[in-house]
C-alpha cells in the first residue's frame, strides 16, 4: 500500500483522484486546499489530515519524511489550478515523492525542461493523467490508423462545446495567465489524443481565439484536423440546445463519427493502475500537446481563412 498526498482537494477533478487512490488499494494521508469545502474526503478517506495553508501542509509532509514515519508520502497527486502545477510538482519531487499531475501538465514547454532537471536531481518521477490514451475506443482507433499505412492522411473534425455559466470568466479559469486560455484548459486532452492517434504535429494555424471560444487547424503525420472549442452554450447546435443539452462533442474521422462518450468513469483508476505498475506517462509524453496549446495561446489568429471548422461560420458570420 502506498501513501498519497493530494493538492487541490476541493477542485472539480479531485474526487476522481480520491476514488482512484481508493480503488487501487492505497491510502490518502494528507490533503491541502485553501478552500475548506472538502467534505467529499469523508466518502473516501475520513482519517486523512487536511490543511488550508500550504506552509502547514509542507511542514507536515516534511516531518513525516524526516521521521521515516509509516505515513511518509510515496506520491503527491496534483489537482490545483493550472498555473500552480509546475510549483506543486517541484514540491512533490523535492519532498522525495513521485508525482501524479492532472492536465495540463504545465502551461509552456520550457517548464518541462526544468522539471526534467529536478527529476534527475531527486531520482523521482512525474506521472501525468492522459486518460484518453487508455480509453478503449481511442486505443482501437490508434491501431486502425497505424494499420492504414504511413502515407495516409485522415480528415478529422473536432468540436467540443462544454457550456459554462458567468462564473467561469470570473474564476481563475477565465484568466489566461492562470489557466492558459480555453485551448489549454478544455482542449489540451483532445490535442494530446490527436497526437497519440495521428503522430507528430507538423502544422498549427489559429483561426479564432477569444475568452469563450477558439478554433484552428492542426496537421499531424497522419491527419488534417479542423477544431473548434467553446464554453458558450450558444455554440451547442440548435437541435441539441432545444432539447436541453448544454454540452456537445463530435469527432469525425474521414466523415465517420467516433463514439467514445461511454467508458469515462474509471479512466483515472486505469491511469493510476498503470502508474503504480511503472507504466505511467511522463514529462516528455506531454511535450507535443503542451507545445501546441502554447503556440495557440501566443498566435495571431488569421480569421476565417483556409481550412477552418464549419462551426466558426456561426461565430464570424
């Protein structure tokens, strides 16, 4: 049994990490979040110590390490806001722990270089949650693409609208310096999935970039991809919106819809199982997707020109 610490215990994704720690037969020893709305811990690890001040969490973790206590941490799981991931991973590594970090791993590719140095210095490892890589439908599609031949270029359209209320732009998620912007915050796992399936990234054009939506074109070794991301409910297609739906996701490959809406409930547990078996995805596995979203964030949009996603028409008119 391994001992875990958790940073960001009040966040949206933290319960999935708690469940994965529990499902894999391990123990949450200590958790930290400046927000104290963390009653969810009682459903998983009611005996876990909890801190609202990072300094006290740090002191507790260090005390356990120095005493070689039975509750000394083996892993630190990180579910904090995106801009804090780098700092919290460094803390975990320097505390003698391996790290499990939510996506996006970091906001910029050069942050990966610094973390690689600390991995070498400490002998510990950063593992990342790239859960779409363990989704059965995505694994099957990757195998299908690989069998199609190395010169094949597939035509891919990706649209993801996950509507958010007015709170979104008032939170850290609406601050580009903290979240990385919409492509980073809600798109990075899709961009990693595309890299995983279709190979190395060869081209990156941004057609539109705003606080609530973005669109562009990516070219991979084996795909040409038009993408559209939004948190604006108005971008949900009319028929679905009239039916009360506030989320829309569509990925087509050569005109064929890829169905992978099911099978999401245990992907964090599967990821933890791989990590605990020494098969986790590390820092370099994230570089292509992080480079993509960093480029998108800093690019000058070209407007509705060239090969752009059809959903962009309703944005620009």
